[in-house]
C-alpha cells in the first residue's frame, strides 16, 4: 500500500529521500512532480544516494524504474546489497525494474531516449524514475533545441505524468562548481552536490544542498559517510531553536559535599569539561568524580578515547575502581562499552559518525570522551579546518543535549584556543592544576558553572570524601 500524507487538506503520495535526517528537515520540498538532481565527484556515492531513494520509496509502495548508462544490473544489485538494499526482493514483488542503457552518442539519440522513457512511464506507471549517468549527454545537450526538449520532457512533463519523483544523476568534474547540463541544475526542483576531499590521507565527504524548492535551506553543507550495511548517513546540524535547555526535572549529585557545593546539581544534557596539564594526567582526579556520579545516581555510561584501545580503557577503569576501594565487577554494571579510536586513520567526521552509532545502540545516560586534543592537533597540522571541527563539536553538543545525555570531555590542555573553544561548549568546567610548595606538589581544582563565580576546590578533600 502506497504511503500517503495530507497537505493543506489534500491527500497526496508521501515520498522519502532515502535518508532519515533529510526527511526530518526537508520533507516539505519532496512532493509529487519533483525533479531531483544529484551531481558529484566520481566515487562520491551518487549512485548509492539515488539507489537509496529508489529503494526506500519502493518499500513505501512506490514502484521504481532505475535507468543506468553506467552499470550492468548484476553489478548494481551486488553493490547495493552490500549497503543493505535488497533490490532483488523488491523486483520479485513488482516494485523495482532495472534497465541498462547504451551511451547516447549523438543528437538523434536524445529523441529516441525521450520516447523510450515516455513509453516506460506509460507502460509501468512508476512513482519513482531514476536516470543514472546522464553526463554522456552533456555535449549533445549544449545544442539549445535539444536541451529544451530534454528539459521540457524529463524535468517537467514526466514527473507530472507520473505524479511522482524523477532523479537525475550526473558526474561533476573535480574542482568544478557548475554541472553545465543545458541548465538542468537551474530547472530541477532539488539539487544535491556530493563532494569529497583528502586531508592528511583522510577522506572528508560533504553534501551540498544547492537548491530546495518548497523548503528553506538552513544549512549549506552536510558531512556524510558511506556505511556498509546502511548506505548513506548524514551528520545534519541540529537547529539551536529546536533544542531544549538541559532537562531540569531530573537532577543528579556527586555525593561529594565539596564538589556538590561548587557545581551541582547536574542535569541531563549538561556538558562538562575536565581539563588537565599535558604533563600531569591524573586518572584519579579526572575520572573519580564521574564514577561517583554514576554510582550515586545509578547512571550508565560509554567511554571513547582517541588515545587508548578498548582493552586499555577497560583496564584503566578497573584499576581506578580498585584504587577507590570499589569492586572491579561494578565496571560491567556501570559501563556499557569501552571504545578506542585512531583519529589519524579516519576523518573526524567519520570518527563522530561511529561514536553516534554506538551511542544510538547503547543509549547511555553519560558519555565520556577522552583525547580530543589529538584530533585538534591533527586538524591543526593538516590545515583541514579547525572551524569545521568546532562546528561538528558544537552540533554534537546540541545533539547530546537534545537526547538528555550528560557529556564529560577529558582534555589535555595543549592550547589556549582549544581550552576556550571547549569551554564555550560546556556548562561546567573543572580545570585541574598543580601548585609546588617546597618539595610538595599539590593538585587543585578551579571549577565554575554557568551563572556562578569560579571557585577553588581541594581535590584531596574530595578524594577523602570518596573513600570514607
């Protein structure tokens, strides 16, 4: 049964981009009669994006015809199955049809192509029509009369006859900004540009939303990834106006009088920065308050590190439990997972994507991140954009707040810029420092919370409270 929606009292077919986050933000642009242009660099994932749109709409009951100038059917089916799309099953149900086309070499072939498409639409009555690989027609379409004929038929007439969606897929040469397909990008209702670039041997992918007729464009570029078993996943920035403040109906306390007086209560959605000198990274001083908060309020957590492996993380936390007089068996109760990443082996967008998938899987109350300073340094050295990194971290803060997750960031203080940037993203900051008095080295906390004056706290007193 085909999916329906009601718009202004009128019932019409409901379509999907094939990507959940785009549906949630830009669904108003996707209506019957819409033409979508997906253009991008070779290997950017254009076919995966168009196939996902076709597949997800077929699952909604909208039959799809996929025309391709590029790949043979068997190769297409195999590749898309690796991304979690079983087109063979849809084909058996009569919801999908794949047709491999010959390359269009001359002007006369354009008319034949248009007639063939029109006949297919009339015969099979699809709701989604995808035409993958229209780039070979570029030279032919440069002739004004031919271009007008193609634009009129494929971009205007066919979508309206179908009362559905037409998707065009085109290659964009590296470095080019405009597609140059006889004005198609200016006439299409929706235009997506898929690009990628390499920074320090890591691929960074960006989806540019160039046009959305019928919906406001409130974000220009969206990081995305190609994921085996999932297809395309985007990291869509959260609109600040849609994020509620930290959820004050619940409140948590450390159960440590000195620290509670300084910064408690902690609310779901709070971001807390714990920053320490790079030459004195005390596990007890930085992690013990988090453990106390979890135990005192029966909260569950996940920990990520850009420095240590999964096993090392678990061993460190178990050792800390023992140092604090707690049973190591409690680690399994309060920690849902330990995850180590090598940020030099992937883009920071990919790193955050993986973290988000783990968070969605475990649904923790608390997320602990360790070693972001390594990402910062790698981005700084590669020149790949500290501004992009900050924007991603800002959006992650909004996302965690919207989910009511408490976030602790454990950071080595390697630069004032990093400290200032992360302080901006935090409601609470705990800065660990050391004083030297004769032969004695004494730690101290400088803590502050939004709306309060900063105060000095003695961590030794906190430790004593912990083990009492």
